[in-house]
């Protein structure tokens, strides 16, 4: 027995590696869009690694310190430690600026890839029985990712970021009855108070990442347990004959029937899928390095430390919060009302009630579009007028709401006031998605009718309705 075999046998005795080997042979369907989830996963890994680096230098405190770093305009000044430490980190710690930018862009890529991954799962119908639970876990992960971004945004304690995150404090405070306790727990009472930064820091570096890591373990565990969905096969799948020894062994395997949903056809997890994933990992790393190298992020030296007396001219949340900000901007304050002694403010309706309804609809979707039997194959979005229509309507809704979040820029571009654009934006948020649904539904239904008519022998003109699939 060679030394490497002895080492293998040592581990095998203890860990039953033969069984693990079987797991490594699990098939992973070779579909490019399935790699979006991996991009999200790798972005999270990079966020944790870069976050650890930043944690060595960041000071989660608003206590004043004398700044002695290299930014001339603040030298010798007394600054809140959080702000001063981020200045130090950016301009005096070797690679500090690069890692800070990397962390920033990884957060953006994390949220973007989660959004795209979610759309991929939606349009492929991969949320259907038995994967409803994983859809619910995934939606929770999406909310947690936004929570991580929000709490991180506040940490440099500069004038811009703390004013923007203060909007969240006001929204939390607007929740009837629970508002004050929630604001006290999350923000430590008033915003910003000396307790705010330590609270948000603890949430950002401990509570939320642990919840995300736990959620991810569950997400991946369910994925392995339930197997991955697979695109419809065009034909029966014959064993590959590439002339290698493995292929010779493969030849003894049976052909997989086109309809057989008890097995997944794809690349073995090891080594093939691992090699693909490694490429995705390094591409993610390279993309983030390029972004961090070339694109600056939030310039805190320009904004200066938080100043309770001042308000920056333009407050903008990150792009992924823009749709929520849009709700706040276009809902008129006159919508608020009283339920006995309880105030239901427009801020609560736009900042809490409406977003909660949106997320509730997302959570509930697999139970609305439900299946009695489990499905293994992904659906073709061009075969599902209702579901694809709903998906496109959802995207249009979020896009119009995001434009509403930038109503001031729109008004400026049109040479008018924000008041003048708010009502059209509110109407567009209602009419736009309905119109999008109508157009998509009609286009797909018509396409399917044409395809079904063309498929009939001799192009005869029988007027039977198109075949209804189980996706209807
Ligand atoms: C932290 C965020 C997330 C990460 C890192 C992540 C990662 C992944 C990965 C790597 C896969 C397998 C490859 C693939 O199908 O893309 C997957 C599958 C899946 N994800 Fe996620 N995901 C996240 C969030 C979400 C969200 C927001 C949803 C939906 C609301 C979701 C629903 C699903 C479902 C249903 C599957 C199974 C898909 C299938 O079998 O075709 N995930 N996820």
C-alpha cells in the first residue's frame, strides 16, 4: 500500500469516504442559469472574508477620538471613532481601500445575483412541489441579505449614510404599538445615539451573517435532499462514449428515458461540476477585484462625519432599496388615518405595510401556483402565460417603484416639481404591471395557439383549444 493509500485508508476508516464518494458522483444539471445561485454563494463567502479584514480596523463606537491619519482636512480634529476608523482604514491601512471597495461591490453582487437567481427559479417554475420550502428559505435569505446591506451602510457614520439609514429608524418608529420597542432594540433608542452604531454593528457582523449561514446550510441541504430540477430532455439520454475507461464503464449503464424523473442527468459533482464551480468562483473573484480596483465607493471624506444639525442635499438609498423608497415617496401623506388611538401613518403604509404585502405574496406564491404531484423538470416560461405574466408584472412593478424612488431626478430631468410627477408615478405603479401582464399573457397564449395549429396534421383548421399542460 502506498503512503497516499494509507492516508486515504486512515480517513476512510473514520469518515466512511466511500459513501462520500457516492455523494461526489451526484449529478448537477449543466445549465448556465443554475450558476447564478453559485455566484450568490461565492459573493457571501467573499463578504465574510473581506468583512473579517475590515473588522480588525473598524471601531463600532461614536465616542470622539482625535484623528491623526493622512486626510489633511480632518488632521487633529475630534471625530466619532466609527467615522475616524473608516477614514484610517481607507487611507492608511495597506490594502484597506481595496478591501473596503471589494466588500462594497461584493454586497451589490450578492443582492443582484440573489435577485436574478430568484427570477430564474420563478420563471423555470422551480419553486413547485416539492421545492416550496426552499423557495420560502430563499425568500428569507433575500430579506436577510437586504438587512445585512442596510446595517452595513450605516457603519461609517458619515453624514450621508447616517441620514439615509435614519429613514429606516423613522419607518421602524411608525409601526403602530410595536414601533418604539423595535426602534429601541434595533437602533438603541434615538437615532443616532451612542447605542446605535454598536447595535447595528452587532447585527451586521454577527446576528445576520449567522442567520444567513444557517439559512444557506438549510437551502443547500434541501437542494441535495430533493435533487436539482433539470431542463426538459429533448430525447432519451444515452451513456456518453468518449473512449475513456469511465465511458466504457458507463456504456453498461442503461439509457435514461426522456420522461424518467427519478434520476438527474448532469455533470458529476466531482470532478466536473467542481471544476465549473471553480471557474465561477474565480470569475466572481476577478469581477469583484476589477470593480474594487477601478470603481470608487461611498467617499466618506467628502461627506464628513454625521452632523445631527445638517441634512445632505440629496439622500439616495442603494439601488436595491430604491423600490421601497419609491413607495415612501409617492404615497401621499393624506393616506394616513387613525384607528381609535392608533395612528396608521402614510410612512407605515409605504415603508412597512406595502413591502410586507409584496414579500407575503412572494412567500405565498408556490402555494398559489401549487401542484399536487412533485415536478422534476423545469417549466418553459414561454409555455406558461399566467405565471410568466405575473413574473414580468412583478419586475415592472419593482422597476416603476424604483423610478419613483428617484422622483426628484425625474422631476429635474422633466423640468417640473416632484409633486407633479408623483401622481403619474403612482398610477404607473398600478397600471404598468397590469398592462405588462396583459401583453405577456396574450403574446404567449397566441404563440401557443399558433404552434398547436401548426402541429396538427396537414395544417387542418380544427378549432380545439390548445392542449393544457399541468403548468396552467
Ligand atoms: C443567499 C442567497 C441565496 C443563495 C446563496 C442561493 C444559492 C443557491 C444555489 C447554489 C442553488 C443551486 C443552483 C441553482 O439552482 O442556482 C440554489 C437553488 C435554489 N434556490 Fe437558492 N440561493 C439563495 C437565495 C434564494 C432565493 C431568494 C430563492 C427564492 C425566493 C431561492 C430559491 C431556490 C430554489 C427553489 C432552488 C432549487 C432550484 C432547482 O432545483 O432548480 N434561493 N440556491
